């Protein structure tokens, strides 16, 4: 770069300083977020490998003085960040809080975007690289990455693919809230039809495999139905969104790679409900106390294959998104998460030192639920402290 001519060395030094300041991420680039309160957001624009322009959005709460620890949250499929209690809990525990709306989701949607679509989960790695780079530039040295459902799959896949790279060195722990590590389908569909469709997805990526349809899970969440939450239903659609073969292929390939086993270098906490139910027939009250999206046995089985330092914790009476479960359940979820984080960051190990329960094949399963009132546990008629790990396939 050529500098403007200046007879004065002081002016030239001032010009260099101005260039340096302008090249650094600036807090002034944040703006008030739609969540209100003290949440703020920042948009990053970039170009995908195919040449399309896109953007991702980083949401945060104001940085806390004196802390260099941060929690970075990654939402699921047909989703965006709106769980303010998670951010508030993080700051209450002395951490900086960030959340990422991936490109094609929520705040990052642009006119003409095909919502939630990708052909390879590695398309989201640039979003995560950008977020982590920003966190480091803003003074964060230790980061806990948290992902829900598809966000959990993406987070685990990202750390698997980025092993040994400096980009992920700030990540000291991974928390997975009901990660999408396997399909919740019949053995025939999972073992035969999904691989076939995934193969066809390479040639016909935009082939619509399934239309969106009414979801009891959405009913269990929405305040004007049977839940307690209000959210943007254009960004989190109650009727879902069409599933295309290219997206199915992307999910299938990432799942299969992780299911074969990996060695994530950071400690991992995997959480889920303690039981699942099929989303079929008529509305049932159990739909508010179980995971009706994924099979918790799959989450348990494949979660333990993510590395040598993995802890699995079933949360009694939880829904698919544990942070959106009933108040006693989500409070227990937060206690479990921030207790694990505190032990990890302050002692270097997330282990609690308490004896763990064993499932039927001898795997350690720490018990949760001590903070949930007994009357609520009794209402969960299928409550199991340590769900059996039985192979269904």
C-alpha cells in the first residue's frame, strides 16, 4: 500500500495508526438486536464457494469486564436464536455470551435464499470460523461451544474436521443439547431408503423428498397452542419446511462419519431427554415431557463415540430442546450445563467426582433431576433415571 506523501513523520505515524484501528473488528458494528434488552447483533457478509453472496449474524450480550471466557451457541434446523434465558444464564455465571444465526437461517435470511438448505455441512464452517475469530478479537480466550440438534451435529462435525487447527484452539469444551446424530426413522428407512436418497441427492440436490407438515412439537412450544414460547414463525416454521435430497445427503454424510467414531480433543457433554415418543396420532401431554423429534438412545449411543472424554446426561422430562422445556426441567438443564462448565474451566476437568449410575451395558450415566420437584417427576410416567442402551437396529 502506498501512503500519502507527508513531510511530517508524525502524520505518517498517525496514518498507520488509523489503518490499524480500521482493520480491527469494532464494537460499533453491532446494533440493537430484535430480542431487545441489551442483546445486540452484527452481520458478516461473505461469498460462498459457488460465488453466491451470503451472510451470517452474531448475536451477543455486552462484554463483561474482567472475563475472557465465552459461551457460543449454535441453533438447530428450522430455528434461530431466541432463548434469552440461555444468554442471561451465561452472563450470570460470569461468561460472555454469543449466539450465531447461520447463513440461510433467522436473522441471516436474505431475499431469494432457500431457507435452511445446504449441500454440505462444511458450508457452515466459514460462519463458525468468522464467529470464533471475532470472539478472539474481542478478548475471549476460552470458549465453550454449545449446539442444539442440527447445530449440535454441525458443531461436532466442525471440531472433527478442524482437529489440530489453530482456528479451534480457543474451544475448551463442547455441549450438545439433543444433537442430531442419527435419523429417528424405522430401520428400513434408515438403513435402505436414506442412503439411496442421499446417493440421488448428489445428482438431484433440489429434489423435494418431503413437504413440510404439521408438527406437534411446534404445538408443544408455541404459547398460542400448548406451550409457553413466542417466536418468529417465519424463521421457525410450525409446519416445517420441504426436505430436499441435497440437504438429506449433507446430514447423512456427516452423521455416518461421526458414527464411525472420532477423537474430539476437548471434553464433551451430551444431554438429552430421558425418553422419546413417536410424533403420531392425536396430541398427548407426554409430547411436552419427551423428545418427539429424535431417539434419545441414538443420542446416547453415538454421543459416546465422539471422543474419550464424553459425559452423557439424561434430563428427566425434557423436550427436544431442553432449553425450551418446562421451567423445572430447563432450570435443571442450566444447572447441569453451567456446573459442568465451571468444573472444566476452574479445575481443568468437568468430572464431578460423584459416582455415576451404570446403564445395562456398563456405561457411566450421571444422574440428573435432583433440582426438579418430585411432584413434577411423578407426572412423567415414563421417567427413567438411566435409560437402557438397547440396539434397535
